[in-house]
C-alpha cells in the first residue's frame, strides 16, 4: 500500500513539475524561491510593494549586513 501511495505521489509531482515548466515557458517567467533568499518575510513584502530602499534598510537592521551587501541581496530578489 505504501509503495502504491509513493508511486501516486511521484506521478502527481511529475505532473505538477510539467505544468510549472509549461507556464514558465509560455509566460516567460522564472520561479525564484523566496525561502532561499535569506531575507525576512517583511523585507520580501517591501520588495514586492516596490519599496526597495525600505527593504534594504530593514534587511540591514535585521541581518547586520552592510548597505552594499543588502542592496546586492535586494537587487537579486527583484
């Protein structure tokens, strides 16, 4: 029973991966996993709102990063 469940889950994941690849190709977008960015959800919200300066400032406060480092990180998220 577990083997069958695992096989079904693998098939579903493969189908979802194909769907995501299709949308990326046709919409000409690339998925970036925000969890890998190393910044807080508050900083990500500011970036999404377009308030890049506030995002840089908050990231500096949260992480102790320099302005240059914070700017590089925020620019990579955009």
